């Protein structure tokens, strides 16, 4: 029995040594320092789209999953109230424009002629009143009339003279035309009316919602009949360009990469297919290994976030998709910092 057990023990020991050696060489063998592999997830930017004015939604023109182009109409609000407001302000502006034109034109020739005629009439009235006073004064001195009559004639002559001077000043004002301060105030009011009309027209334009860039409608949040406002998004737009892989590089590998280096991106969804890319961003600050890639032996290590921008002409790369990035470290520097063909 002892002779049978001893060879078995020796065989097991040999197998254990062989297995340990295989694990050691597989984990501590020579590392390929010419290539760096990074692992991460596809990331994109998302935009919350909202109308810039408040009103009831009339039309929602796209649905979830639809691709949209920059400038494409996505939705419209009811515009009756906005149209009436713009029309009211347009009429106010037109009225004020006439006021400015009237003040800038000055007095009409007919107005000047009337003021001159009024002045002549006041002059004649003053001369007649003065004559009446002189006669009454003479008669009162000769006791042919009472002194009271002379005093009344004197008062009328003074009043007529005052009316004449008033007519003369009115004639001067008519000839001078409106005051420059009145013209300036009218022009300022016209500018205010014009600005208000511009705001009203902008609000009318904002009743239509357009795509700010190419992308995919990720969420359709509101529906026709809902009340929209700048604080209530109606769509979530996932921008298809730029698109990148968010990965993390260890501190000891940080000095081996730099922005602009070309890279190859692969995914499990499309085995064997490579997507051209380049390093577009390297974080200037370190952070602990994120929970999504954390393991017990890595949780205390510091890493740096890296963004590898990728070309996605067929739209196959999707948000959150796991990806592998292969970077050849001894490549020549890129002339243009990387771009899609």
C-alpha cells in the first residue's frame, strides 16, 4: 500500500508544480509594450429639447428612434395668441412712426399762414382797443363821460395788447416747429415699439422647434395638447456626432499615450469589425476606479478617464455599448489630431 501511495503523491506534486509554472508565466511573462488595450463603454451627448415660449402644443412631428437632421422641424405650438400680439405691436409701431414723421416734418405752410392771420387780427384788435381808450380818456378829461368808462377802455386795451403779444409768440413757435426734445422722445418710443415687435416675432418663431444637430430621438416626453414651456423638455435628442468610448487608463500607462493618437475600437456586438478612432481627451485629474470596472484588487488604484472618439458611419455604435480600444504606442504623431474619413 505504501508503495502505491508514494508514486501518486509524487505525480500530484509534479502536476501542481507544472500548473503553478503555467500560471506564473501566463501572468508574469513578457508584456507587449507596443500595444495598449483599454476597456470602456460608448458614450454620447444628450440634449433636452424644449420650446422657448409657453403655449399649448399643436404638433409633435417625430417619434422615438427616428433619426433627425440639423434644422429639421420637430414640433409646433398653437400660435393664435402670439400672432395677435405681434399684430397689435405692429400697429402700435406704425402709429408711432406717423407721430415721428409729423414731428420731423415741422409745421405745415397752412399752419404758419393761420398763425400769421391770427397775429394780424390780434394786432388790429389791440390797435382798435387802444384808440377807444384814447378817446374815452379825452372825453373823461372833458367830463363828457364818466371816468369809469375810460378805465374800462384802458383795461380792454391792455387785454388786447396781451392777446397780440400771445399771437406773436404762437407765430414764432409755429415757425420754429416741434422741440427737438419732443422729436427725440418720439423716436425713442418708436425704437421701444420696434424692439417689442421684434420680441413678439421671435416668440412666434420660437413656437416652432427645430433640431439643433443630427441625432436620434431618444425620448418623446410631451404630446399634442400638453402645455409646453422653456422649463419642460419635449424631446431628448441623442447626438450621433461626436461619439466616443469612455475608458480609464492606469497611472503607470498614462505617460504612454497622448491626445491625437490613432486607435481601433471593437465591440462584442460586431465581432471582427474595427472602427477607426483617436484619443480626443485625457483627464487632467485622477479618480478612483469607477464601480463599473471595479474589482477587489483594483478598487484602491487611481485611474484617468480617456475619451477615444470613434467613427460610426453605419450608426452601429450605441450608447452604453461595451467596447475594446487597441492603441499602437509606437505610431508616428498624427498631423491633424484625428478625424473620420
